[in-house]
C-alpha cells in the first residue's frame, strides 16, 4: 500500500537502451517525482542517454569487475 511516510526506491537498469518515447515518459516522471522517492538509473553508455535526463541526474561513476584498477600516481 502507498504511504507518504516511507521512502521509495526505483531502480531502472540499462537506461541507455530505452526507446525515445520511453525516455520522454521517464523524463516527465522525473519532473513530477514525489519527494520521498529516489530513482537509480544505470547505463553502460552515458552518451546514449537523453541529455535532459542526464541534466536532472546526479552522476556516480562505478567501475566494473572487468576494468583494471585505477593507477596511482
């Protein structure tokens, strides 16, 4: 059931593979998101995500297990 007091988390993976119409629908939902809702979007290619979605997002870069560790200077 819906409760105004509980935090909601929505995870959408591979956002870089959605259609343009789905991305536009997501954008509308992002603009009208309730305050206690967090959406986590994952993508392999940031360049494939609509710039308007990227501009409304807080970017966090994660390394995959296949990538080499960061070289220390």
